[in-house]
């Protein structure tokens, strides 16, 4: 019997993510425009982004972080592995330079940037260690990396309600879904800090950013999660129709505590880690 080649699993996962985002750019924009942008200023602060600095935004998506960095007077380049995301970013912010690039193989020389940012990058890559090494390579001595990711489902209820609904019905991941790193691995402060420290970064800090996010209805949140995600969408839509219906019923039950007269107010919690490259 052949033994599976475990070293290839990260590459398969990266291909799955890259292909998925080619089809989810508009859906992500609808979900994230009012959500992940709420983390951006804290991310820029953690990286100490200032006027005239050279900034790289990795996994730029629609370009939210890149736009905010330019708003501070920085010189910005945004990169994303998905051509559809690059196209969307260029459409939204034509004054910013956007390129298609792999986070593990950035097309820049060593010591090119004063700050390197990755808003919700690290949970979408097969090998976080290879990615942080590459981000550090292109960072100038004295510069800072800043990354964000979701907190645990118990606090990051935006995704947590769907995670709980999947568990409620015993839904299993589809056999053909490439295995990626644990989705909430870096919700643990020590894991997130170690990722940066092991890459040689110093003055590492991890902080928690919390807020509530409004949605018009249960349907609005459900459609946003299914239309604007890749791994989560695959977990749901790979199930038989009857199981999908059970998931939706469990989901509606799980979001009930967050109902208001305006729709839903869902608690959100994000982990943000930063570190400096030694001089």
C-alpha cells in the first residue's frame, strides 16, 4: 500500500484556497466590506505604518488594508494569489499597485518594505511557517509584520454559530477537501506569538480586538458566510441536501440569542499579532 505524501498536503490546500477565491471575490467583498475593515486601523497601528513608508499588503483581497495604508501617506503594493481578487482591487482602487503573487514566493527583493501586513491571511495558507518566513525576508531590518486571524468560535461568533451548527448535526468534512492547518490554530496567543518568534521576529505582541457586527437577518448572515468564504462554504455545500437543511435549522437556532429589533448583532473577536525584524 502506498503511503500518502504528507509534504504535499499544504500545496494541495493552497491550490484549493486559490481556486476557491477566484470564484468568491464578489461574495467576500459583500461580507467583508463592513467587517474585516474594522480591524484594518488596528493592524496598521501594530505595524506602525506612517507617512512615506513602503508597505506590502499580502492577501490584499479587495484592497482594504492597502487603501487604508495609502490614506496614511504610505507607498503601497497589494498582492493576492487570486487573479479575481486583484482585478476587483484594481477596480475599486485604481490608484494603488496590485499584483498577483503567492505569499510563499513574493516577487520582491530582500529588505524591500518597512511594513508587511496580512489581514486574515494566515488561516488561508497550507504552510504558515513558510509564509511568515517569506514575509520576514522582504521586510527591512527594524520593520514590522502585522497579521490578524479569527479568535476561538466561542468568542468569534460570526463563524462560531456555523461551526456549532455543523457540530450539532455531526457533519463531517468531505473526503475530497484538502486538509489544511487547524482553522483556529492562531486563536491561541502562544501559538500566534511563536509563529512570529520562530521566524526571527522580536518585540512580538498579540492582542484581541472585539466588536459586534450587524446583519439584517438570519438569511443575510447565512448567505454572507456561504457566498464569502471558501473552506466553510465547502464544508456546508458538500453535505447531502437533507443534512444542509439540518445545518440551516441548527444555525438559525444558534443565532437566535443575537436577534435585535434591527436584525442581528453578532459578537466578533479577532487576534492580531505583530513583531519586528531585528536591525
